[in-house]
């Protein structure tokens, strides 16, 4: 049976924990606001870059060749890039993604490409320590970028992937990350970066609002006439590596915003749980204190009655 001193000590410990989680929630809220603005501003540019690149490739015809546009008939080597966080205390942010990666590998990638060799780039300390699939070759580990996106790291990753694809080390590159929907929802997702694929849907933040706008957009896309300066090949040679860098940056920004949102909710839940536990402990403390006072009173009355009997 816990003594009153033990209960009081535990109340103090839980109260201190609640103060820490409350402070972490406030810090995560401030970081989330900046991260949310960054990804919201990055999405339209990323979509337009991909959309315009698709139109340019379509207009130049089949005579244009670039190794990043090559669709290989046989997929022998697949590179998976998994983005997790460097720090914990963000709920199921990392565990959900790791389970999603394992499920996708077993249910989609391996059945579709049974003879392909799968290698993986792990980004984030939690992924480096938590992702351990036995039949995968871990070719690169990157940490220390969670919470602060460094463009040097983006350039390093993009060059590594581009060189690997051009040299034939990779035939397919897939990114796994948590997509930021809102403060409450972060969705594990994968994105086929290479080979270059045309979009099947227009992003929701760029969809026309009515039927007339849809028809107008289709007519404009159909009748576009491009004037190239200096020439088509030079422009596309510059745009394709830029597209790879931009997509990697967007994915990192998505993961960063999702991480801060998950940590904010985890710290808010932890604070609320601590407050509920404090209420419960205070109730237990009051009951024990009342029982102790009652016991003392009974002992005093019993002693007094004993003295009267003598």
C-alpha cells in the first residue's frame, strides 16, 4: 500500500512531466506553423514544374532521349528511400511508416518484381535503427536533417540517385514518407520518382473549380505552342535534374511538417493524460488522508475510553 508521502511524490513527478510535455507541445506548434507554410508554398511550384515538364516532353516527340526518361524493360534493381524522423516522442509517426514500408514490399514490390534486388536509403535515426528487413541491402544512411532541411543534403541525395539511375545501378527509385494532410492526419505514402511518370490526376489544390474551367484548361493545354530558347534539348537537360531535386525537397518538407504535427498531437495527448492522472492521484491521496485521520481519531477515542475504564 502506497503511503501518503509516496502518492504526493508521484503527483509532483507527474506534474513536472506535464510541464515538460506542455512546453514541447508549444515548441512543436511554433515549428509546425513554419513547416506547414513551407510545404503549402512548395506544392504548387512542384506540381507546375512536373506538369510543364510533361507538356515539354510531349511536344518534343520521340526523337529526344535522356537517361532519366528511360523506361527499362526489365527491372533488376530497385532503390527504396525511406524518410523517418531523427527524434522520437511523435506518437506512431515512425512505426506506422515502417509497417507501411514492410507491407508494400511484401504485397506489391516483391510480387510484381520477384527477381529484382532491393536496396534502401534510410533517412532519419529512427529509420536507421528501426528498419531491419533481412533481405534488403542498406546502401546509404543519412541523419541529422529532421526539422531543418539542408539544401546540401537534397543535392547530395539527388546526385546519388541520378548517378545510380544513369549508370544502371538503379532501375526504379521509390520514396516512402509521411504526407502532411492536416494537424490530425499524416498518411504513409510512396512516390515513384524514377523512371519519370506522367501524372494521372491533377492535385486537389490545383483542380479547376467548375466544368467551364476544366474545359478551358483542356483546350489551352491542347493548343499550346512553345517557343524554345535556346532549344528544347538544352532546356529539358536542365529541367530534369531540377525536377528530381524539387521532388526530393517537397517530400522532405512533407515529412517535416507531418513530423511536427504528429509530435504536437503526441505531446498534447501526453499533457492531457498527465492531468487526468494527477486528478486520479489527488483523489487517492485525499481518500488515504481521510482514512489516516479517521484511524487516528479512533485510536484517540479508544485510548480515552481505556483511561476512563481504569
